[in-house]
C-alpha cells in the first residue's frame, strides 16, 4: 500500500472527526437549539463528550484508536439519518453531519487497515504448519 494513500485516509478521517467536533456545538447551541424546555448545553454535551474519547489517539495517529472510533462514527451516522427522516427543518445540518460521519468512518476503516499493515500489525492468527 502506498504511503500517500494511507495519509489520504488519515486526512479523510481527521476531516470528518474535527468537522464533527466543530459542527455539534455550533448546531446545538447556535444554529438550531433544541425546542421545548431542553437545555441546549445538555444536548450539546450528550453529543460532544463522546467525541472527546478518541482525541488523544487521533492526534497521536494511533491506528488502534482509528479502528475502535469507527464504532463511534456509526452513532453520528445513525443520528444524522434519524434527523434526516424526521426533521425536515434540519435537512442541511443533518446532511453535513452525515457527510462528516461518513468521512470519519471511511477514513477510520482504511487508515487503520493500511497503517496497521505498514506497522506489521495483524488481528489474524498466523497459520501453523
């Protein structure tokens, strides 16, 4: 695998990740705060705090962090799809979240795979003869 291609997937994952880190507070605090009597800071914390768990591993380019944080990306992918289907007024914000979560998930999968290969890591058992 080409080193530049591995870096491409890392950039894709980081674009999605840091995009979500920026989008969540902007969305829930300023652009479209929750209605009813729900505190927008509470909603923002619920969606923002899980994104902080992989921050150090992503900054340190740890392929293991990219691998497991793909599961976290699925949460935001599902959230955006639910909002797209149920809240027509939030079409643009949910579409942006869907795009960023897709970048995050796709970049995570392929960066972890190809960087792991570069480092000689494997989850497969070696065949014994």
